[in-house]
C-alpha cells in the first residue's frame, strides 16, 4: 500500500514534529499564553469598583451629579428651622385600621425599644442606661402637628437617630398615625372607655405582629 509506506517513511518527521510541539509547549511559564477569543476572558465592560480608564483617579461607580434623584423619590429638604413648613405638611394617609397596623408594625420594630409599648418613654433599653425619651402621652408631642412628628422621625434629634434610611415616607406617616393612637390610648376619654367596655376589649402587652404587610396599602 503506497499510503502506508509513505507514512512509514515520514514517521521520523512526524515523531520529530511531535517532539518539537512538546518542547515549545514546555516553554517558560512567564510567557503569555496564546488566548483564543480574549474578549471572552476579559469583558470590555468596567466593573463597579474598578478605576475608570478614561479618568484614572476616579472609580467607575461615580456619585450621581448633584440634584439627581431616583425615579419616584421625592427629596425631603426641610430643616429644623423650617418649623412652619413642617406644620404645613399633612398626613397623606387615612387613619384606617390597615394603616394603623403598618404603623404599629414599624413602631414595634424601630421605636418600641426606647419609647416603650405605650409610648410613655419606658422602653426596654431605658432601665439599661439609655436616656429616657419624652412621653408621647404627656409630653409636647400632644401639641405637635403630624408634620412635626414626621420631621423628627425623618431627621432625628439628639440621642435619637434619623429613620429616613430605614423607613419609607409612607411607613413614617403610618407611624405618626400610630403615635396618635398611642396618645389616645394613654389618655382615653370617658367615651373611649365606654366604647371599649361595650366591645369587650381589654389591653394586652403589644407583641409585634410580623404577619402584617410591609407597606401601606395602595389607595
Ligand atoms: C435609641 C432610642 C430611640 C429610638 C429607637 C427612637 N427614639 Fe424617638 N427619641 C429618643 C430620644 C432619646 C428622644 C429625645 C431626643 C432629644 O433629647 O432631643 C426622642 C424623641 C422623640 C420624639 C420627640 C418627643 C418630644 O416630646 O420631644 C418623637 C416624636 C420620637 N422620638 C419618635 C420616635 C419614633 C416614631 C421612633 C421610631 C421610628 C423613634 N422615636 C425611635 C430615643 C429613641
């Protein structure tokens, strides 16, 4: 067979070629390897934490330009000095049972530890050394507008932090309604007491209800 004999004659060369490939493949490691389709290894897209190639001192993840706001977000710009504007804000939510449930849920998550289940300032951390917050039942908040309470939750004051990053504006407004409910429960009128008796409602320790939806129901 001609092909077989040809192969036999060339076998020496084939063997040498094989050796050559082996020697080249065993070259020094520091040599860059040949990459097939390098775009697949190194994406041309930048990663958020990388430096920006076109502005070497800046990270790719830039601060948005001043004045930029996310879609659907209304910036809150009032300061402590804007007390008149605070008073002009009205609670956009109706005081319904659903809204109060949301308010109660978030009060019990974020506020109860200091302000207490009744809002009297006797939270669980107060006997442990935390400054006692003013009572919602006897303190100045009984005379405050809803907007002023909303402002305080949004901005914080003294030992109380701002809750703007934990609570959406609607959730803060729901809490304002709940604070109003606590105030009424703390100083019930004769009529309130009669109503409670008529409905057979007795006060129990408030336990956080985790089954409640996390946001205020859409109107
Ligand atoms: C870490 C404890 C703590 C937590 C949690 C906390 N507060 Fe306070 N709160 C305080 C303290 C302390 C003050 C008094 C601040 C001051 O001295 O200026 C205060 C003041 C207030 C006041 C003004 C009371 C007044 O009579 O002047 C309101 C209203 C209020 N808090 C609402 C809330 C709400 C609503 C939440 C939950 C979103 C909350 N707080 C969470 C500690 C806390």
